[in-house]
C-alpha cells in the first residue's frame, strides 16, 4: 500500500473544480486533498458579458466554490498563495503559513498586472478598469453602469480578442436598455479585430459591432489619462471610461518559484500536465503552457483539462503510471453578441444565429448547475470536507 500523500490544489479554476467534484470516487485511499482558494464563489467568465448586459443576475453566474468543496472529501483553506518555494516544497499563504505538499496542482488562471499594463500603456493601471480579476470587475460594474447612464460618456474597450468584442457589445446592450447615447470604441491594436480567428469570423464580428454603433480602431493604445486615450499613430481620443481586455499575464508568484516557466512566465507542462522541472507538480488551465500541444488560453481548454488531471493526480497518489493527454486542436467558441444572437466559430467556419445564443446560454447555465447537481455524496471515514483556518 502506498504511503500517505498530501495533494494541494492551488486555485479553484475550471480543471480543479472537476477534480474536487470527482475526488469522492477517486481510488486513492491514502491521499488527502487540500484546496487553497480565496473565494466562496466566483463569477463564471463565460457569463460575464451576459451579466454586464443585464441578461443575468450575479447569482446566476456564480460558481459555488465553497459548496463544491464542502460536498467533497477535500479540505478548504480559504486563502491566497503568495509564494511557491519548490526548494522547500511549500506554498506560502497570505497569512505567512507554510503549506507543505507531496503533490501540488496549480490552476490559478492568469491575471492583469497593473505594472505590466503600465509598461505598455502608461496610465493604464490608474485610469482604466481591468476585466481581471473578473470578480472585482463584476462587483464594480453596477456602479460604473449607473454612472454611465447618469452622464453619457465616451467609452473605449482596449483589446479586441473574443473577450473584448463580447465586452464592448455587452456595454452597448446595457446602455441601449436605458436608451443612453454614448460613444463606443473598440481599440483593436495593429493586429486588428479577433486576430486569431478566421476571416469569416472577423467579418461577422465587424458587421455586428458596426450595427451596435461600435467604432473599431486598428491601432495600439499607448497611454491613458483620466479623459484621454493615446494611440500609437499620435491620435488622441476623448475617453471617459476605458475597459482593458488585453489578455492576461502570468501570476507573479510563479517567477520566484523555481518552476520551469516559458518566456511569458507560464508553467511549462508536458503531455501529462506535469511540470517540466518538478514531476510532483501539475498545472492546468490558463496558468499552464502545454509544450507538446500548445493551444490558446480559454475556459474550454481549462475545463477539458479537468478529467485527465484527475486521472493523473490519482496516479500520482498511488505511485502508478501517468496517462498522456492531447488537448483538441480546435474547439467550438460561442461569443455573446448582446443582441440575442451568438457568433459560433469552429476552425475557419463561423456563423451567427439566435440558435447559437440559445445553445451558449444552455451550456453556460448547465455548467453552473452541474457544479452542484452531479456532486457525488460524501462517504464517512474519509478526510473531512471541512474548512481549515
Ligand atoms: C470577459 C471574458 C469572457 C470570457 N468568455 C469565455 C468563454 O465564453 N469561453 C471560454 O472558453 N473562455 C472564456 N474566457 C476565458 C476564460 O475566462 C479563461 O480562459 C478561464 O477562466 C481559465 O480558467 P482557469 O481554470 O485557468 O482559471 P480561472 O477560471 O481564472 O480560475 C482561477 C482560480 O484560481 C484562484 N486563484 C487565483 N490566484 C490565486 C492564488 N494566488 N492563490 C490561490 N488561488 C488563486 C481564483 O480565485 C480562481 O478560483 C473569457 C474571458 C473573459 C475575460
């Protein structure tokens, strides 16, 4: 029989939620599962544009992290990791506590670091709203929207990937609902609108942005002040509110961890989801860089990483062989257009329809509901699903 193993899950990201929910059935009798995550619940990013646009209430978009953990054999430490020290094999929590582990799994997503943003866009840290952390943004949004409705403004969304397109269209929907006239601009950078998507997807997005009254500028934002946005070409725009959707940064705590990282600071993992430098560390979701099978950072990939991670954490607990996992080369993306339609993309194929919105709505609501409805029951005698101090 294998020795007692302490498995620490850092973050309650999409892949870890799967592991927690299914741990009850895991054949790993000598393993103790500990989850470190700061929030009782967290807003599901896929539904954030719907929340901004008024389609959903916050309670409909919350992933019930605490309840998922409570109904599992895992122990919850409600905290944030400040440092990972691989030399000492500990995670240092915000209260200074050192948490040791036999196996560490990291699923803490990406961040938007104000210092990094300021390097590329001086003033961004002070004068713009950041879409991440998503829970902070969601909390600030109602007051921001109320202020926009009281005093019509010039609003710019900076960053025109899928999240930027959904965000600006959500703002348009929220303002249209109150018949508020405001200038809406999407700053798409030199690479342009949705640069990783097919020409057809771009054309469709451009068409719906135009119909929603959004001006798209294909230049880079190089600075922000309280009321101005500066572009690379020298143009300055009136901008009373800037929302940054420019993509994430690797969490800073990884930099000094001793883990092997890629050039952008994300954890390099192999086909087993295992760190290149430390075989007892796994990483999944946005925080990982899958070197054999590189793929975009998205919730879909983070969710798909859950089942293979579960299998390999069980194998790690039992000291048995790991199983390789190849993520899909493409995924279905459904973008909320804020008008009762969604843009569906699959590789080079793209189309818009009300049916796709219905589908996206059903998938997203189903994802939230699944967190509670499919949880296995607790079994007596296992490590308690309690909250640790
Ligand atoms: C507006 C918007 C819309 C999006 N829509 C979609 C979509 O429709 N479909 C899609 O596929 N993707 C979408 N994305 C991308 C998606 O949000 C991410 O790819 C996805 O959330 C990544 O999941 P994850 O598990 O890696 O991390 P996350 O979901 O970010 O979870 C990270 C977890 O780690 C915790 N954590 C963070 N730091 C620490 C720490 N130091 N210590 C302990 N815990 C920590 C957090 O509290 C959280 O529980 C969208 C993004 C945005 C901004």
